[in-house]
């Protein structure tokens, strides 16, 4: 469903998920400092981490996926850099988050360090 090379970002700050398309697009612009029309997916979790909304632009309009867990919480990845407003992840990681599988921190750090040293 989601292309493997699509950019996906997890917002580091938990949100009140009562907002919809325009509210989340505003958060992408103002808080994440990104373009909501870029085609990237933006994931937002509520304070108790039992709900997630994913916003993306598909060239014709905004799409919104909303998932609520009946039991348990999502395993939300933590930011590696202080002050970061979002964390880039891969499609496979997003699928594991939505299935409730915890992502290993060591794997995230290794990839982040490798990506940072490649420049």
C-alpha cells in the first residue's frame, strides 16, 4: 500500500488528535517545519499512545488514516537528537509500529549514525 521509498516522519511531540486535515497540515507547517503537500506521510500520536493519525497528500487531496487500539499502546520511537520535532522512519518500521511491535533502539542509532556520517 505504501511505497518503500516514501518519506515517513513521526512527530516527536504527542498531539491532541481531535484536529483533522487542516489542523494536522498546520502542525506539519508550523511545528515540524515541513511541507504537508510534499507527499510524505506524517504520523501523530496522542498523549496515551493508543491512537495514531497519519496525514499525507496524494496529489489530489489530503488522506487521513486513524487507528485506535482497543488494548495496549503503540511503541512510539524516541527522538535521537534533542529538540528534533520529527523522526524519519521507513515503511517497514511504520508497519511494525502499527502492528504494535517495538523497534530496537540500537538499529535506529546505527542507521542514523551511518546516514549522518555519509555527508
